[in-house]
C-alpha cells in the first residue's frame, strides 16, 4: 500500500536519475571551460547519443553561450565531450 514519509525520510531516499536530473546531464552541465569527460558506450542506455544532451543544454543556455564538442571515439567504445565555450 502507501506509506507516509516525513520530509527527512524523503530527503534520504535514493531516486533514479531521469531526464534533466540524470547523472550524465549533471556531469555535462557541470563541466568548466576546457574540461572534458568520456562516456563509455557500455554505460549508455539511451537510443540517442550524448550529443543530444549537449544540444539541449546549448539551446537552454544560449544566452550564456555554452558550447560543447561531442565526438565519437575511433574505436566506437564511447564518446568524449569537451566544453569549448
């Protein structure tokens, strides 16, 4: 059935990442200028590549002129993302 939670109990719950709260989204948006991350293909569960998240962030923060370079690795093992602006 249902269980009533206190505010403290709710804050301690582990909640799945979804959409804009996913760990990948936060890792990309948290990059500083010149920083980069590598996302292995084995850990990627979405149908679209990570570049779709980059484009979404670029559109959302267009006024701040946020830009990323998202490239597929030559051995097809994943992607590298670098913040360029």
